């Protein structure tokens, strides 16, 4: 069973975290329905007990940032300005990313990974609307447009909002099985047209 943590912070985008949350919890429910071991335990993490999402919804996190260890850490996007200036949060994120098997960002969550010093020379992606801002803030990053997600193994990034669902389904396939990912998408009535391309370096691109 893999421990999946989804980071929450004020002004987080709802679907950025709710989409992957639904994928991992549905995958577990589908697996158990077929008498298979639960592949994931999924919970939300935040510095404070409750956060206010970008759309105004108040959400109570399952646990604080002391929860460890994590196998998968999902960093959703949203309005990240305040979170990027939060030194304690950035310090925690840098440490947590080093200790997980995979850290994955959705949409502008990549800004938090960049601010925390998690990113390096590997190509990353984000929401199409935020490429220029990402380049201006972090000009050394290698940016890839027109992809749904990029998976380097220990690091994955996705494009905007709904692309986080495609990335999460990919991670279900990778860490559990492709059959479970297919069954999860079917259970969610989610039809993805994403196809995969793997480079010689082992980088997996999710393409439309």
C-alpha cells in the first residue's frame, strides 16, 4: 500500500487536488471491490487544520505536515504567490520531495516545486497560461508546451487543472497496474485521449 499525500494551501485550485484525490481513492475502492489489496491510502496535508480554496470553499485537511513518510506527494496548483513566500512550507516541501518515491505537480504547483529548489535540468510543464510567468520567475527551467504531463520517475509535472486527472491515472498504472487505471477511469466515467511516448532516457510524455 502506497501512502499518497496531497498538499493543500490557501488559494489552491479545487480540481487540481480533488481530481487526483478522486483517482487514487477510486482506484483503491475498485481494487477492493475485486478482492485485491488496497493499493493506496490517500490523505490531504496542510500547515493549518483548514484552508480556503481559490473558489472560496473551506476545506479541512486530514493531517498536518508532520505526516510521514510519503510514497507519492501531489502538489496542486492555484494562486501560489503567498505559498511561495512561506519559508516554512517551502522548507517542508524541499525535504518531503527528497524523501518520496515521486513528487508530482499539477498546473501551477510547479511554481512551488521550483521555489522549493526541487527542480533541476529536467523538462517540466504547467498550465498554458502560466508559461511566461514561470519562465520569468525561473528562467533556468526547461519548459515543455503542448503536453498533458511529463514523468521522470521521481518527478512528474502536469499541465492545467484537468490534466492532473490524466497524470494521476498514469501514476495508478505505474504504481499499481494499467488494468486498475483503466477500471478507475471507467468507474469515474472519465475518457482520456492521452497517449504515452517514452524517450531513450526513460522520460514518459503524456500527449494528446
